[in-house]
């Protein structure tokens, strides 16, 4: 069996869930291999996402690991047999892997939630705003690299699942690019916030005692809540968090941030007023 050189985020998530099932069952890789009639090396390769797993073998894993959650098992099977070669694959080798992993994650999402502190979320950015953001990156990007990132971002913006963005006023006031770029971006937010599947909320600067907006966060809903993922920006790409403890923490965090924000109607009016100030 040919080993994968670079497992995708979805393949790695399946591998992680299989490892968690084994560990929950209290089995070592060697013990699991003996039960399943395979080798410890192959168990390790599967749990590292280096090789795939068939539906039959996955269901045997679940049986030996005493997992009786049929809905969860079916969701893992769907991940295992998925052979989707998405649009993002055309960028493989041209953009950082984290860009492609995020695109894949979004493609399979049931919903998305975003908390933004310094920049308007990428899925809501205009082309000029995105260009200004990418142009400020260090180390500096070439013109071709910036163009490719913008092209990729525009493809990601074809969102058709429920999407909620909570944006701090600071991100709306920070002038990214020139005045015209910022004004056009705010106008775009007002426009897109009227779409049926998009909700935009604003956290005003003058909110007393608010400390919940400590960082940008993207929360992506999986086919089941236990398959959700949190994406945090990191220095060298994006960090994907998916343990149950982490998911619970960020669910609570989002509820607090959402609760401190303005409702969608007042938020739209708030952004419209800022647009006229520029």
C-alpha cells in the first residue's frame, strides 16, 4: 500500500478519531492489531493518516473498540470513503498546505462562525481589501503570490451554509489600504449581511467590561458536533483544534462574544454609519 506523503486535514481528522476510539477502549496499538489481525505498524500508519481505511475495516475497528454510536460511525465511514478532489487541489504546491486544508474543511462544513478582532473575515473581504491585507504580510509576497492568494480567497467566498461573523469595531475602523478601500469594504459588509445565510454582528468599542474578544476564531461545524473544528491563526499557518475539551471551550467563548454583540439589524446600521464617517 502506497503511503500518503501529505495527508489532508480531513484524512488526519479521521485518523485522529480512530486513535481516540482505540484509546477510549483502553487498547494499545499492539493489542488492537492482534484483535484485528493486522500489524502494529499498519495501525500506526492508519492513525497517522498515512494510509486509508475501507468501510469494512473501519466498522470492524468500531466493533472491537466497543463504539456503539452508529451515527458517529456512519460519519467516519463517510469521511473514509470520500474521494472528493476539490477545486482547492489545483493550488497544491502553489499555496501553503494550511490554505488547502481550510478550503477542504469549509467545503464539508454544515455551518461557520467567525470572531474577528483586527481584520474583516476573509470570506467577507472585497478584492482590494484582501490585496491590502496580503501586501502587508511579512516576509513580503510577490505580486504573483498575492494574486494567487486573492484568487483562492475569492473561490472560498462561495459560501452557501449558515455563516455568522462577530466583528469587533476595531476591525471596522482600522484602515486597511486607503480610505476608498475601507469604505468599499464596509459597504460590502452591509450588502452581504442582508443575505439569508449570512449574519453579521458588531461588538462596539464602548462596551463596558468586555474582555471576551481576545483573538480571532473560526468555528466550523462538522456533520456531528463531535466532528466540529476550531481554526486559530498561528505564526506559520492555521492551527486546527478538535478535542472535545477544546470544542467546549470555544463554543462557550463564542456564545459569550455573540451575547455581547449587537443584533444583526443594529449591527447593519452601525456599519452603515461608519461608512458615512469615512
